[in-house]
């Protein structure tokens, strides 16, 4: 059996939240299946964190923490059954940190019904504490959490699903995103005292319109719509103004927060695989770029005094809390781990452009400037179809890099972040332009690797690139391996589907709607040419298929059908192909959370040894 190097424990931070006064932050930290609660003090030069042990009250990936101004932490935790599905009720606890890392539960509330939920803390003193819950597919409810720990009070029940949350004052009025019938999203305002709500931000019945940030001094709202981007809503005239400075055609921008005086708006810009930070000066309607390291920024954010805090990740840096020092012009600093012993030196990656059949394709590359000379090269295909690889930490890529395997992760046509033409090329044409890009890149990599071994000692040869696809990318990888079997050394498909038609037939309603919107199959000959079950007789490459038994996006039956078809064709499991099912959902598999799954993928790639034929046709 091929030896696979061990990796240090890989931490992942998510669910960040900030207190209203900007002195505290919280997040969840996961190492494998162990999830812990972290609280950060934001007053120093760099955030100082600690892990909170909540007196036996465990947190999980579904928990939602928020820090209070007095240093306590509210944690909402929906209950889940043994199969990972919501149990229909949940709890909220208030945790007070102690001096030795322990924490005391000071209050707790049981909430039912509750499929999902998150707490919000008002900015006033004493703070108004509420819980926003999703009761079922059609209704949400807002609960008031009494400071004394008395029974929660149901404030208002609202049709639709609520998300977000921006306080318009010191604790009476709350603005929320509201998704109603037809899955359209608009903005509503809830008066907690009057127990009433009204819609305040909506462009049309087909747009997604959100309330993102509020300057409570002027009550100006930063809002977004898919039609025109970022706008500023003023209560005086009730109009939304869209400035050219705030919106750049073809580039995704997200408002994060206002500064303490409400004069400036912090904005995240996603361009290609990376993010950057901008400041919009409202008075002059001018945008200032904030220099920073390459990587990926994520909301939420806090801007208090001269410091900005937000989540940051880069290929060599697991997600952490970043601080931008605005007044001192001292640049950026990053929080150290709240868990001693988890720091490690991780592999870096570069952003490069590779030639594609219709223009350059940006790719994230692990392996240094001579990556093409590595013993093995993996061509990694992202999910989607309308998605992209980001310049952030990736545990699976780290494990491959530690094993000496170079990784090329391209954002081919259909990827987000490169303009409408690049994005919409695959709408209605799954497995068309994107597959053309994948095959083109595979041939280019093969040619470059063959050139790299020219003049090498006799007997040496470059190995073909290895396909690795996740979700939609696994579908693409299988199509590429079926159509061009001689080009690849192997194919690893994580949570694949066999065709658009079979996914539309077998998936749950939200996925069916997405398939219908982006690529509704029509039973034509073209659909048959993009059906893995119909094409897999041409497969000759080593194959690994892995799927989660609790996959809620791509049913595990898609991989089981492929396994049955391969067996019907006379292929031998364990020799011609490997098949692995893991106890996990879609996200757990495509992000390779499980060390067992990561090890299986790395071992497969190390063992894929088909070499490039010296007389292979160059194209």
C-alpha cells in the first residue's frame, strides 16, 4: 500500500460574530469532528483568543454564537437527530468565561419549534436579546430572550425564511432579509415593541434584495440587489441611490459595515480567485483601495476606532481573524491560534494564467514555479457549475502538496468572478465549454510535462495529469476521463452525478429547481453524449468514486448507479476502480473533511502511474 504522509491537525474557523461595542468576537473552530467555541478580545494590537469550555454544554457545526458587550456569549444550537437532520427544537445558552479557560452557563432557554436559528444582541444597554428561528419551510419566528433567564417570549411570526440582521436603533427595530414564496429575497423591518413588520427594500418580484449594514446615527442602510449592486437607502426620502464609485461592472462587491461615525463604508471586492478591501467615503463618493495580502475575505466585519476586524484565509493560512490598522497605517496582523499546538507551516500557492481555447484561464497552483516538473500533477475541478476556486486554505490541497503532488486548480468557463461572458458560457450547456477548457488544459499540461523530461536520463517519463473533481467538477472529470481516456493517469470523483437528467430526476426540490434554471435536460442526443452511465464503457483510467451517505445535494444513488454500471461492464472493484462511501453530507465530502477520505484521495493520486506516450499527438 502506498504510504501517505501525515498532516498536523487542520483547524477551520467559521461562524464569526462581533459584539456591538466592537470589543469582542466569537467563532467556532473545528478540528476533524471536534468543534469548540472561541472568544476573542479585540482591544490589543492583535486579537487574543481563548477556547471556552461551556460546562459540558457542547457546540457543533450547527451552533451560532454571538458575543455580548459584557463579555458573555450567547449560543444558539438547533438539535439534530442521529441522521443529521433537524429534530425540530433547540436551545440557547448564555456562557460567562472564567479565569482558567472554563465557562459557566448563566442562563438557558429551550426553543420549539426550531429547525434553525441564530441570536442577535442589540447595541443598547441593557442589550435587547432576540433569537431568529426558522420553524418550517414557510414560517420564521422572532423570540425575545429575557435577561433574567425567564421563558422566551414569542414576539412575531412571519411567513417566509429570515436571515441576516441589522439593528436600526438601540434595540427596538431590526432589519432582516426575508425570503418568501418563489425564493425571492427582500428586506423587511420588524418593530419588536409593536410586534409588527413591513417590507422596506424590494426591487421586483424576481430580484434578490438584501439589507447588509446600517449606520444607526443617520439610519442609512447599505443594501444590495442583483440588478444594480450596492445602494445606500436614506430614511428621509426613502430612496436608494446607486453610485458609480460603489459599483464596478463585472466585479462582485459586498458591503461589510460602516465605521463608528457612519462616514465610511467598508466593502469587500471579489475579483477572480482573490479578495480585496475597499473604503467608500460617502461625502466625496470616492472609493479607496486598502492594500493587503492576497487571499480571501469574508463577512461579517467590525470597524471600531482605527481597527477593522474580519475573517481572512489564504492557501498557507487557515481561516483566522485579521486586523487592519487604519489609523497607524501599520498594515495587517493576524490572530494567533486560540488552541496551543495547532500552528503549522502550510504550503503556499500561486495565482497564474494558463492559455485556454477562448482566452486565459486563471488557476491556483501548488508546487512552486516548476510545478509542471513534479512527479505527479493533479488537475482539480471545482463544484458549481457557477462557482470557483478561491485563493484560500484547502485541507485536501495541503495534503496533496505534503505528498509532493502539484495541484492546478483552474477557474474555467462557468466560474464566478470573471465577468458575465465567462460565467454564462455554461448556462444551458453543462459539459460543453467548461469540458472543452478542461481537456485543453489537460493537453497543455501533458505537453509541458513531456517537454520538462526531454533530455532526462533514459527510462524517465512524465506521468499524465490526474483528474480530481468535486460535485459538478466530478461530473466534468468523469466526462473528460470517458472521452479522452489516454490523456489522464487517473480520475478521482467526489460526490459526482451521472448526468443533468438523472440529477434532475433524483435530487430534492431545491436542486431540481437549480438544474431546471441552469440546464434543464430536454432528452436530446446532446444530453446522451453527456451521460456518464452511457459513456463509462470507454473508461480505461484508474478510478476512485467517493460519496457521502447523507448527501442532501447529490443523492448517493448517483454514485451507486455508476458502480453498478461498471460491474455490469465486467470491471472489477478494487482492481479497475475503487468505491468509497463515507458517513457525511455533501459539504463534508467535497471539502474532504474526513482524514480517512483525504488519505484515500492522496493514496489514489500517488498510485496513479500511467505515463505520457512519447508519440502522443500534440494539439
